[in-house]
């Protein structure tokens, strides 16, 4: 099923094709449609799929509204919302390390998301190309992607 106009159920927005970035949709361990708009986001999806503490996750979960330092109202949609077995709820953002350090709007967006998560009793996580799998780890996750996790248990 292709979502040309509307986002998948539970998603606040449909992902966009940005330049030469990898983008697409997949299903998660609970059968939900999950979107990704970069290879880095796909890497995080592969990690979440293999993490036994993750019960469920969705992409583009909600749009957060905050006031920027210049007084303007801004909106930001995190990449993923994750539910853990412990009951913990998390918002996850995947970004480029350089953009995170140099772009003022990224820093304001992160601060706003941190504050919103703290108010809700959630946690906020930021992933960059420096923290996500590369090389053999990524190759192994990619190779195991079609294999259901339950098939790998002893």
C-alpha cells in the first residue's frame, strides 16, 4: 500500500523525499506501517526491531508546537515515538551531527522537545551518524531484517 496523500495511521505527517536520501515505508514488529526519510532513520528502525525492551514504535508521532527565541511559533515533528516494556515512553530524533551543532533552530527545537518530554515523564533521544550502526554492525542488522526476531531465540 502506498501513502501518496495521507500519512499512515498514527503518523502526524507523511515523509518527504529530500535530495538523494533513502526513503520509504516498512512494517514494525507490531505490524504498524513505519516511515523513514533517510538511511540513518532506517538504521534506527532496524535497532528498534531487534531491541527486546521495545514493545512498539511509530514514525512521525505528533507535531510539537513551541515558541522560538525570536518569539515566533514553531512546529516540530519528531521522527519516532517508542514504548518500552518498562512503561517508559520516548521520542527519538535522527539528525546530522554537523547540523545539530551549527543550526540554531535545531538547538531550540531540541530544547523544546526535551522540556515537553520532561513535562510528560518521557525521555528524548537524539541519534546522529556518529551514534548509529555502521560497517559490519549495520550490514548484520540489514541482513537480519527479514528474519523475525522470534526465530532467533533459543
